[in-house]
C-alpha cells in the first residue's frame, strides 16, 4: 500500500477533500433538481389546464422508470464519474436553454413536455451513477459515513431548494427559477471534474463486446445469485412499497380527515425530515453501525409499526412525534441499505445493482399512489395504513430470516 493510499484509509470521510468535493457537487445538483421541479410545476400550471400540467409532470417519472435499469448498464460501462458529469452538463444546458426560451417567447406546454422527457431520461442515468461513485472515492471503511453525509446533504437540499425556487419564481417567474437551477447544475461540474477516482481491479483489462440487454441480464443474474444483495433488493422493494403510499397520498388524506389542514401536513413532514436528518447525522458521526444487517431489518420492522400508528393518533403534536420516529428509523435503514449495497457489491456491477434498487423505489413503489388514495376513500386511513405497515414490516422480517443478510457487517 502506498503512502497516499494509507492516508486515504486513515482519513475520515468528513475530512477527505475528495469526498467533500463529491458531496458539494451532489448538494448543488440535488438542490438544482428541487428548484427545477418547482419551476416546472409552476410553469406547467401557468401554461395549461391542471390535467395538462399533471401529464407534463408525469412524463419525467415515466421516462425515468422506463430507462432506469439501462442507466445502471451505462454507469458500469462508461464509469459513474463520466456519466454523472455528462448528466449534469446536459441538465445545465437544457434548463438554461428553456430559461432563455421563456424570456424570449411563450413556447407553451410542448417545450415543458420535451424538457420533462429529457430530464427523466437524464435522471435514469444520473441516479445509478451517483450510487456507484462512493466506493471509487472513499475506502470501504468510510462508506457508512459517506452515506450519512449524503443523507444530510439531501436534507439540506430539500430545505434550500423549495425556498430558493419560490424566491426565484417570485422575482422573475419560471424563467428565473430555471436559470437558478441551471447555475446550480453548472456549479457541480468543476467539483466533479476535480474528483480523484480509485481504479477497479478490472480497469485497463480488455472488455468483451456485449449488448446492453446482455449486460443488464448479467447484472440481474449477479443480484439473484448474491447471498446478501439478492435478499437486500427484496427487502428494499417490500419496505418502499409499504412506505411511500401512506407518507405521500395517505398523509394528505389523513390530515384532511383529522382537520389538520395543509399546515398539519407541513408539520408532519418536518418531523419526518428532522428524524431522517438525525439518523444521517448519527451515521456521519459514528461511521459504522455494528451488526448492520440486523439493525437494518429491525429498523424497517419498527418503522413499519410507527407508520401504522400514525393513522391512530388523533392529535397533531403526537402525530409529529410519531413522524420523527418514522424519519429516524427510515433514515437509518435507508443509509444502511446504501452502505451495505456498496460494501457487498463488486464495483463493476454497482451501477446495475443501484439501478435495480432505485427502480423499485422510484419506479414501482409510486404505482401504489392511486391504489392508496382509492383504498383510503373506501375504508378510511386506519386499515390502509395498517396494511401498508404490514407490507413494510414483511420486508424487515424477511431480512431477519435470511442468515447472510442478518449477519452482514459494514467494514
């Protein structure tokens, strides 16, 4: 081991300039994403009917879900750093172009629909590549801390993105907001270009020419045969499927039934964000959670109990307290999922593995939204939250039942 490599191993992630450059780029890019979505929503509502605006906003999600798995193939083929840089560069150019178009003319919904499609396709490349970068910029012993820092960065982006986007819209309309988003994407580029990546054992070796479909099939086969990653993907799928419906559509309907109003939704979401931020902070400070597989499974199971309890709490302060617990447990389990994925996976497959877990989180799980809304309308929040919590708990219990996952450890 060289002196440089030894220094990287001994240096904590929060003191590593390379990790901090990646974190700064991720924060800028994620904040830009928040500003962009607010600008797109406002522009779509101003340019068409509510139904047309809804279609425009759905285009990104559909395109992202369709291409997500192949985004992982692209990340593994061309390298995550190159894909992330290209993604942010495309987003920067396209968003600034739309901002200029809005200043010069009133293009209507067609331009916004095209922007949404491009953004969805780029997101499908960006997300797996971002997940595949940490093992190339930090030693394995620091990956837990890196996941905690990434969680904190995301919470900061959520807190900054909405007010920044709202201020830009208030001062200069959607064009100003798109411009602000483009500048944030531009800010990430020099930081990404300055990253130093550790080479993989396979780097520099001749690569067999294969099709994208074959690469994807190879990645899925790798997940299925892996004693930890295979069960972990099932745990992620079940927990997300039981989690996202109640915390998105269900929460709004529950707040309306309880008479908490929009302010109540805000307080509950603030409680969730506080808990998730605290979980990220714990992992950032500790760096390593002993018995990670067991803790992951138990936090999912206990988080499911908290999700179910939310529908039975009549008072808003108690609901906020429950939401803090949900955020704490979900934030910890999510960070541990990411850390275990990155430590267990062969880096050559990490883009494809990340794309599969992201596909379930952002592609499959949101399909439960209309089902959740219809079920709450028929039976009320309590049985729907309980059923969703049972699905989420099933993920945690399955994790505990698989010996290899239960005994999985972080370095």
